[in-house]
């Protein structure tokens, strides 16, 4: 073991000779060996970590995973998996996010930079034992210290570098389905949004837009003039977002396939031939995204679509998902052959059935192909968790070369920490289950902790059939997620906002309109989190230290000013909440003084029929907003509405930028700092500007501790 | 349509010529046609019912099903199904319980006596429309009126007749696993309960006790002298409960098979040959339980086991579950053959995979066999929901003939209303998911509504791996279910109470001891519910009329005196509750005045670490209990402890009987009526006896409205 000091907060412990994942951006300097007294390390062929948890310890983190925000009690497997049934016992989902915070008397963070399989047994086998086992002996282990949960989080986010920033339009409402298969379907959809007066920024193209599922092709029957169509939709106010799959179809004459083979850009099998697996297009090769040349080559293919006017992509099937391989299929067919004319006993019957059931994503297949990195063959299984990460890195690097300063929408299904610098993620193929609204909620702060800021779930649920109520409640959460997308699977009930009854549509319209009205806050808070390497979603425990706040798993702080308490139970007309301090409930759908309801520190049952969205403004904080519009481009930036809930003083920094380029990184952005200070019965309001904000007028309501509007100000800029 | 008046509360509407299910016990008299104005009936080939729900209407019932106590929003399919993954979208589980209460301004009950498939769309397609569709045109539809939910429930329970009553020992803790395969395993288990001082009454024998899964056989290698072993365990204080499967193995020389074929007791195929399906034993025939002769024959086979001293059975696989049939298997193998040496495209690949995945419980198989009833062939599909019911009726009738007055433990997996008179049910192959604790809780009052009183879930979860905390929380619910059984699947983690750490075992021991201490209450309340055709578990809405109580879905009234509020979230150390009136929280694990905590009407957050079980005594009610013992037989009946939470007056009727026979039906049972009346600062206590109660001493704590123990009485009988 070698010890490195990264900075005052962080030490790195290197075991063996780890594979370079590029997940961190800070380098350390070697230091005198540290005995790492917080953890017991087991060395040998498999590296392991043991920690005895105190009775009250909470374990935060692990990003995209099942169970609670507090991961205690669970058994997790860090191994990106395409498993479309996210039942509560699933040990792996699509991402590998090996960061946890051990929230003990003296809390600390633990990041395991290891690209192979890791088991996290967090008090599952024994209630008080945290046991982590890596399938290998080479890893970098980071211990992150800090005075509290928030400081530890910030230190870790500094270590792994600034999160991806999408264009501003990607904060609009987005509509997806597997699939809107052709021009007609897409245009009808766009027109429906206009007809029903529901704001929307993007329409997704799932796998059927391609010619036989071939990456970077367009089915000419369905989209005879794709470039023209993209422009036409753009004029109507909609951007199209096509899917890109990891596997490249094996097909003579398909240029990408042929070039990839010729230049040896694909992963190879035991005999050094391009590895064959079957996914949507049938048989495919997998680009070797760990090879920089292959990465560059693949990344530049996106130009085919950007040349048509495309400005956003979602990278899919990049765990990589494998439906079957020749090996597995032959074995299953062999088993079938042997079963003919046999009186199968029950064991041989289940063996036969299992041979077919377990064809997909088989461990043997992941062990049977190779990457080439720096001239060395690396078995895929050992670096499995880097695949989706590097596909998305390929895309990001390609897009950067294609349009150096332009922001593209880009997110991925599979991920590993480090990928957060290149794109966002969506949380994959969830279900139209009420339980998945809550799961969605619980993952959000955990994903932020692991660096992923641009995140969101398939609102309404991907698999299965939603109903109007479930979609409404889900939207009431997703309205706050940076990625707010409604997506559903083939064969399921339609779930666009206008697919139900009139009353439900009206409710959904208002939710989406609220999203657009809140863009000044949502976008600003996102940008501040990205630029300051901070959290956008936080569990209450990260801001409040009381015992209740540590345990709340169904409320979230969103940005610095508000707390939300979504409903996630069918037919519920209210819910319980814990308020760690006095807060101001804001009823967005009411007028005047009716909007504001003072709630004191404590436990409350709050009523919330389907039209109500429980939003709370924190004490001495300011919520900013604008008004809604047809889409992000159409928003009016000249007028800002602010609600200040002021006990003694409050300040807020409104942020905006061009929303399209990376110029904000060079300091080209706008800020308005609003300071409110109570003086006896009056309030001093002080406004500072930076840059050239488009805001001309600020409407400011100041609400006091009793929930009364004490001042209504109109401030001309 | 013909209309019948059953009684003042109930009307029957007969459509066509319904198949006789024997689910109801009251006959009506024809009356002048009633136009059934509450519902819109659609007649034709498929009978349908439509009802427009008011915004606030709640739909109760449907017994064993997914989703909330309020079934609104869901789509359900009444068709007994062996589906081992109870995800939230599953439309069918093992039972078919076609009774709902429409809780509108003027609530009413609706029972559909139809043994085929029924779809209940309860505001799923359109939020306000209840639409019920039967796969047929012959059905009896009952409308049950009453002044409130409780009265409607009681009227319905009268209609369907008195629920099954098990022996008293079946209220003890029961330990199961698939499997304790042989004498050694069973005896070691029994000894472990003794060694760890954990009460237990029964140990289960899952399928491996049989010789090649043949019903009513014993594997002589595993149990060389079964009768002797049963007696040996009995002496140690444990009863053995073997499983009985629906399918009879096809094996030359196996007497039951041969007799069944000879006497034509099996269901037949299109050609009138015994129908062949494969289940655990491989190929089997299904006894035709709808044929009274076959039923009698099968029921008398239980004598083979009762002659060995067995006193309890669980009937399984009686939906009936079908792993595969020759038809399905041949079709799948054919598909496999055609797939050889083909470059499968993705559609043909999924077709191939699906052919194997969907082999089990295939609709085509259920449509391809027949019952013979009154000389007529009836396609199984049309009467599918009666199969498990009639298997259990067969057992109950057989056991009655074997030992006319003895109570046996008997419960089933599949069921239909009517079966509740013959046995209980367990809720099948659930999972070790926290979500399934809550699902378990929600099903309990719905099952009671449909007549099923002897009920319980696989505590700790059948499939998947539990952890100690989950099992503890689950036990804290199951402690109140008449069937309190811990059961788990092959290949999962062991989950006996001593399979975890010392501290967890200690916690579980106390829960199980509490169960035994509460037997006077649990058994008494059960017997009163059965005898008076009333509910044991009730949703709050059935007793309290306020708006909150209508919506509470995670608290239960158990019997007449207590309310429980189990915890069902990982790592939770408390929960929210609604108290519709002042209640007395009873901390069972504390001493003296510390035991009692007054809680006022309203919303509360209550703390509950793993050792705490939230139990509340209702106002002016009395909780009775004894002390725990090694098993039910060992309980001390001479001393009764009572806690009276008395505002002005309270009374309670303690019930006991021999626990072994049906003599209670002839009025041979014991009662002690305890009446407490507050008079100024004093309490009048009045005791009445009936029969010959074994109680010699009553220790009575009277707790007043402030939660103070105002009197401690010792009453000698």
C-alpha cells in the first residue's frame, strides 16, 4: 500500500497497480505511510474493507441503487447491469457509484476507484458490519474527511471534478416513448403539445428511427428528409433527441461496421477476432471505448446527426447489454435438443428453462471479451464498469471537437464516477409502480453525492401501465429534476399528458407550466451546484443536524431555498412531513395572501389533493421564478418574481448565462444578488448586478414569520 | 335477469344460468324484478358492470391483491395465479375474492359469484369509472346494503357463512422452510427452539418429505419411521405440518394414481384421457375436485397422514400451478429446433426466449382440460377459480369424516370465497422485500372482508434474502395474524429466529413470547369474529368516520380493543400515526407505570426502535392476556391479566374453549364478562362467568384518561 495526500481533506491509499479510470481529477503527493486506522483492510487476491458500524451510524451514497437513502441493511453489487425489473432486492442497476459517507460520530467519505465488481455488504449479513469486497487486488481507496456531511461531499466533488452542464433547453419538459417511429408520429405529437397548450422542448427518437437499429443511420422510409424534418420541428419549437446504442451492427456495407473492423476499433474475443454479441440490431460488435483511438472515431460519428441539426443524444445499452451470444444460444439450443422426447424430471426441466431465461447479460459473456489499452489486452469483466462511462466520454469528446464551445444534451444509461464530467444519466428502465416514485426520490441526493447532477427518471414509469394519478404524482417530483422526461415502453399504455381525461391533463399542464416558471431557480441552482462543486438535491441530514432530519427519506432540499415533500402513495390526499425549522409553504396554484402558509418546526400532516404540490421555502431564503412559456427559448427573462421568507435577513444570488455555450467558464454570465435585511418593521432591500442580466423588473414579496405578506416590492433594474 | 331477496340487506340478481359455486349459504326468494339502479349492467356474451365513482369514493375489498386497501386506481384480474413475483403491477395473485364495498355517500357491497375470469378496472382506465367484466354471461350478482361499512361487511359474512376455525395450537408460532428435509433436520430445529428458549408449536414439512413428491407418501430414507417420529416430536412439544400438492404423480404402482385413473377421478383432456401436466413430481394428473366422488376419495387420503398423528396440512399448487405441458414444451422445443444455425434477428430471438419463459401457467393449458360435474364436461378455464377451493373442501370434508369433531389445521394457497368455511390461506410466495410487509398489512382487512379469518404471510419473506431487521419488523406485524409462520425458499438465507446475531434473536424471542402472552386476546377475538360472522382485522374506516381514518392504510384495528401501527421501512426508528380518538399506547416491554403512555386524538410521530412494537388500547376497551409458555399447550390458563383504558365504562368478553373440537358450536365454551364503570373517583368492577373458565385470578390495571394507573385489582374467581 502506498499513501498519497491529495489535500487537507483527502488521502489516497493505493493497493497494487490499479487500472487508470480517470475518475478523479486531483493528483496527490506521496506521503509517509498512513495506517488507515478507520478501516480494517484485508489484502490478498481480493482486497476487502471492514468497518464496525455504531448503532446510530448511517451510510449515505452508492448513487443509483435500491433501498433507502440510508443504505444500511442492504447488499449491493457494483457491476453495471441492464436489468429491466428494478425489484427491491436487485443488487445492481445501471451505474457503478462506489462512493459512500459513513455518518458516524466522526463522519468520513470512502471512495473506491476500482472498475471491476465490488460487493458492499452494509449490515446485511451482520447488522453492524460494513464489509466491502473487490474482485481484484488493485485499487485506489480514498478517505475523505470533513467537519460534516456537506463538507465531505464538497471535498469529494472537488476530487472528481466539475459536473457536466447541458444546454438550458434541456431543462424544459421532454416527451419520449419507445417509439415515435416516423415523421408523422413525431409531428402529430408536437402539434398535440401546441394544441393542448402544454410546454415542451424536446421529443425523443427511440431505436426505431434508425435503419435496422444501426447507429448513426436514419430509416429513410420513416424520415425521408431527416435534416429538413429536424429543422421543421425546430421551427415549431421542438428539438429531437435520438438514441445511440453501444453495439455496432455487423452488416456488410455498413460503413461504421466496416471501418471499425478494419481499424481494429472493436473489442475482441479470445482469438483476437471482433467479439460478437446480439442486441437490438441482432449481431453486433462492441466499440472498444477504452481505446482512445476508437473513442475518438466513435465520438466523431455523432457529426452525422449534428450535421442534421441534432443537439442532444442519449446513449443506451452501454453496460453493455447483451441479449445473447452464440455461446449461450448454442448451449441453450443444445439443452433443448437433449430434451426432445425425454420424460423431463423437474430438475432437467428447470435447467432447460433457465438456459433460455439466463441468456442475457451472462457473466461468462462478460468474461469472454477484451479491450486493448496501451497495447495490453484487458479482460472486459475486470473493467466492466467503465464501458458506458467511456462511450459517453467518446460522445462528449467528439461533440467538443465538432462544436468546441457548444453545449449538447448528453446522457447515458450506464455510468461510473468520472462520467459525470461528460454527461448526465437517466435511471433506466423503471416501472409504472408507485414504489418507483419513492425510489426515484431516494436516488436523487445519492446521485448528486456521486457527481451526477443532470439526472432524472422515466416519469410515469417505463415498463407497465401507469394511470393518470400516478403520472401526476410522479410529475410533481420530476418537475424538480434537471432531466424532466416522460418515457414509456412499447406495448404499454400511452402516457403523454393528454393521454388521459381532461381534468388530469389540466393538472399536468399546470405542473409543466410550473416547471417552466421555476426555470430561473432550477437552472440557476443547477449551474451554481456545477460551478461550485456542490449538491443540487440534498437529504435533510446534510443541512440539519437534528435526529429527525437524519432519518427523513422522503423529503428533499432542492437548491438552497426550498424543500419538497412529494406524494407517492396511490389515493393519498395528504402526507406527513418533518420541518426542521419554520418554513413557508407556498401554494403555487393560489393567488395573493392565499399562496402562503406558515408552518412551524415540527411534525405535520399536510393536505395535498392531486392539484397540490408541497413546496416549502426555507427560513431566510428567497425563491426566484419567472413565468411559463411554450418552451425554454420562449421564456420571458425581463421579469423576475421573488418570494423572500424573511425572519431577519435573506440573500439570494440569481444566476443566468447564454444557456448554449461554455462561455460561463470564462466568467461570462449574469448574476443578481438580492439582499433583504429586516430593520425594525421595515426591510432594507439591496440589489447587486454582475454581467448584463436581461431582468428589467423584480417583483418581490416579502413574507414574515407569521406568513403575512409584509411588503410587495417592484424593483426596476 | 331474475331477482331474489336474500334478506333485508341483500338482493341477488341472477344472469343466465350460473355454475353452482356453493360460495353462499343463504338462499333467497324470487321477487319482483328490481332494476338494480345502482349499477349499469351490460348484457350480451360478456356480462359487465359499470359504476361512476364520486371523487371521494373508496373501493374496499378484493381480498388477496396488490395495491392499497383502497383499490381505486388499479386493474385487477380475478384468476387464481401461481406467480412468484408479487410486483406492484400483478393483476392476480393466488386467490379470487370478488367482493368489494363501494364506499360512496350511500355505501353498498357488491359480490360477483362467477368462477371464471373477471376484470376489475377500478378507475385505472378512467379515474372515475369502475368497470367490471366477466368472461361469460352466467353469474349471480349480490348487492349488499347496510347503514355503514361494518354493517355491510357483517351482512356479507352472513351470506357466505361461518369461517373455518383451526385448533388453538395453530395460533402458536410456526416455523417452516423449503425444506427441513429429514428427521435429523427437523429434530435439530426443534431442539434449537428449546435451546434458545423460543416458543414454537409447529414445524413444517415442505415437498421434500415425500417420496418423489407423491402426495400422501413419506420418503423412507429421510423419515424411516414417520409415525414414531411424529410422536417423538409431539412429545417434545412440536406438531409437524406436511404439505399436500394438487397434482398426483403419474407412476405405475403408485396406488393413488392408479385408483384415480381407474375410477376416473382426474380431470380429462379433449380426448377424455386424464389430462397431463408437469409440476414438482414431473408429470401429474389433476384430481377433479369439482366431482364429489373424486373430492371424497382425495379427502380420505389424508387419513394416511392423520393415522401417523398429523393434525395439520397446507394445500399447495392448487391454482392449479402448471410448470409445463407437453403442448407447450413441444412448441418451445420446436421453436428451438427451427432456431438452430439461423442468424436470429431480434424478433425471432425474443420469440424463442418467450416460448420457454411462458411455459408455466399458460392460458392455453387451462383451456385444454375438463371437469365432469353432474355428468357434464366443463372446461377448466370457466371454473378455474374453484379448483383450490374444492381441493381444500375435499380435505376438510375428508378430515371431518376421519375425525368428526376434531379441529385440524388446514390452509390453502389458491382460494375462492366459500373456501373460507373449510380452511385458511397463506398469501403465497412473497419476497423478502420491505414493501411486502406493507402489502401483507393491507391485505389482512381485505381478506377478512371476503370471509378469510385464518390468514398470514410468509413472515420474513419466501423468496430472496431477508436481514435481521426486516424479519423483526415483519414479526411485529405477524404477531397479530392468526397464522404466524416464518417460511422461506430453498436457496435463500436461513431465517429462523436464531439464524442472525444474539441481539436480534433476543428481540425476536420477545416478539414471539408476546404472541403467546396475547393468546387469550388473539384466540378469543378470532373465535368471536368467526362465531358472530364479524371482522378480526379492520381498516380504521370501518370503526371511525372521520376523513383521516378513511384514508389510513398502514394501521389496523385488531379485534375490538387494540390498534396496531407496524413499522415497515428499513432503518426507521419511528413512524407517523393517526389516532381517531384518545388511545393508550402500551409498551409491552416496560414495567409498571412506564408501560402506559396516553396519546390524544390527532397525528403523532411515535418513536419505535427495533425493540418497540406500537400497540394502542382503544378508549373504553380492555386488553386481556396471559403469560407466555413453551407452546400453546403449555400456557397457564389460571391467571388473566387485563388492562382497561377507561374513560367512563368498558366491558370485555373473554372467550375460551377446548381449542380442539367443534363443541363450541354446541354452546360448550367459557366466557368471562368484565364490566368496568367509573363512578366519581372510583370504578365498579363486575364479573360474569359462563361455562367453566379455567381462570382463577384476574389482575386488572385500570388506566385513566391521563394514562395513570388508577387501580390495580386482583380478582379471585
